[in-house]
C-alpha cells in the first residue's frame, strides 16, 4: 500500500510540475491558437455580460478536480454551488474550508457547513472573492490601495422524499443567497483626494435563490453497497436580481442581470471503485432573454484506490477553449484533504495554471451507520431462520429490522415470502385432513 501511495504521489507531483513546462515548450500562444481553431465554434460572443461573476467560480477541491461535472454527484460540501438538494443525502455532518487561487492575483475563499437529521438536510456557506485594487494618479503616484470583493452567504434546506432501498429517494432543496459587491472608493485626479461614497455608488447587492432536484437509485448494479450507483440531478442557480447606485446622484437602480444557470447532470458507478459524471449547463440572461448564450459541457472520473485515497480528473468545455483538471483526495481519520490542479484555457487571454485546496472535517453521521449495521444483523438472522424453515421467527427478526428502517425492502420481501410459505403449508395440512 505504501508503494502505491508513493507512486501516485510522485505521478501527481510530476503532472503538476511537468504539465506547465510542457505547455511552455509548445508556447502558450501556439497552443492557444491551435485550440482556438479546434473549438472556435464554441466561442460565445455574449459571454461576460452578467454581474457577480464570482458566483460561477467553483470552491475548488473535489468538484473542480472532476471538471465541475457535479450536479448529479454532489457528494460533499461543493453541492452548495451545483445542487442544493444534496444536503439531505450527505453521509456525514461536514465542516470545510476551501481556497481557490484564481487568475492573476485574485483568490476565492469559502467556509461551509452541513448536517442532516434523517431525511432533512440544512447547511450554511460563506464565500469571498477578492482582487487587489490599486489606483495611481496621472503622475504615476499611488493614491489608494484596497480590494475589490464579491462576498456571498447562503442558507440551505433540503428533504429526501421516498427514501428506500433500491430507490434512494427524490431530494428537493433550495439555497437562499445574498451577495455584496464591494468597490473601493477612488480619488479625484485633480485633488488626489478620495471621493466619498464613490465606490459605494458602484457597489451592488444581489438577492437570489437556487433550487435543485436529485434522484438516486440502483440500475444494473453488480456489486454490494448501500450507496446507489446512479444519480441524476437538475438545478437552477442564481435566480434573482441585483441593485446598485447606493448614494449616487441617479439613485438605486437595477444592476446587470445575475449569471443564472440551468444545469443537468448524471453520475454512474459502473464498477465499485470508478465513478463517471457528466454535466450540461445552459446560462440564461434574463435581462436579454432572446440573447442566446452557449452551453457548457463537462465530464469527470473518480477512482477510489482505497477508502482513504482517490484520484480524480475532469474536462470542461466552456467557451472557445477547455479546462483540464486533475486532483487527489486523501483522508486521515476525520479529515479529508483535496489538492487540485487546473489548466485553464478559457478564463483569461493567457492560459492559467491554477491550484485549489480544500479541507473537510467529518463530524459523524448521528448514528445512521450504527442503525444500518443493526438492520443488517436482524436481516441476516431472519435469513438463517428462514433457511431452517422457521418462518415465524424469521418474520420476528425482519420486523425488528423494519422498526429501525421501515423502507428496508429486503425485509419486506422476506416477510411476504415467509407468510406465503406459512400459508402454503397451512393449506396443505388442511387438505390432508379433509381426505377420507
């Protein structure tokens, strides 16, 4: 096992370091020109016309390692961005911090928390995107320095309906979000004095919501696991409005429309260690509803080598050039770490090598795994009694399992089968007694 970890670590280190060098060897401009020729039909002339663009930036970590193909999967705290229905299906209570080194000197920081009680999930998330803002006068002297920021907070709630054994339920959820765009005050070129409220007049407040649906079920599953092998998600993100012009001469007015996105995704675990996910996203500009914005597609694959080590890779085509990402996820006790590298050819004019990291603390499942073990115990005891033709006692054991999990379908089927056996032998006995 140590050898495997060493080889994988060396491979990831080599990829993270050799990849940029390889790209440099080709020359950034040459590579970008070649890619532009290939993907020119995907160039969107209307891209970038909406406000609060930080709402489109992934937290980093696991979701970005999978190329942002996460609407259907949504199995960690990154669900806040992709599908708000997923808080009700998380295995454990989680608290996480995320750091995403975006383009130039910009960064994106996030904290998030989620927990669930049976089929009810709730959560909280706060993020801040910031980039240095430095102003110089006509003589080249620095007159002010601060940060341009976009800060977002979200409250989440979801519920998983009809949660069963093979069909794991229909989860519905929503985020209620507020975003603040903070623009620093700037100076008067004539006086070199900072103009009061000049930044505030260009700042903005956004109020919005996300809604999501998540289906989970088993289909063509050839391995044993309580986790479903198929997940399908649909979400609508950033539905709302933004206002600006605070303390300006013109007064408060509507800002540019928010970056609304409709997304659909699916994830499938073909064999137990390998999960493939695919997403389709369609942006909508409600201020210019007739203006067509090109969709994006993404795909990702996750391979779980052990219960504490996973390797991930992803691809996203958004605009004229793609994003290619790779990452690794490691768990130590109750801490799960993710390191991601993305070769971003779509966000800026020059290719960008970006890194993100996340750390999540797993705070337990509130006894759900213990209950599952008890259910399995009573079910297996019932099978033993059933094989010995002791159907009455088998029914007793399976009823105990159903007290713990009323939708445990194998126990329901077992009880029906045992009752059928009892009734059959009763009918046979009665028929023998009636014979002359």
